[in-house]
C-alpha cells in the first residue's frame, strides 16, 4: 500500500502527525490506530477505511489467538457464506 501511495513509513508518520514507530506498529498489525488516524491513513493510502479496519482486526485476532484458530474460523465463515448462496 505504501508503494502504491508513493509514501515511506516516515512520510506517512509525518502526514499523520505521529511518530514513525507507531506507523511501523500499525503496518506490522501490532497496534490498532485510533479511528481518526485510521481514516487519515485510508485517505493517504488511497484505500477504503473498511479495508484497513478489516486488516487491523484480522491482525489483532492473529495476535490474540493462534493463527490456526483464525484460519479455521475464516474457513468456517467462508463455507457458511457459500452454503447460504
């Protein structure tokens, strides 16, 4: 995303008015930004805020639970969605 927006982590941090380690933590899905920061990130990265929110929630779940649990849950949700069609 940064490449597409032609931004470095440092440039994104400056544009957001936050420090570079915070941006690094967001990109590494180690922290979830505040809603206003997330909205600004989406604007600067030229992506939908809902997309970023989904990425952060998925990252948070993977850190809280084992990746296997997340993968199984995602597969079950995918299967239940396809069964409903």
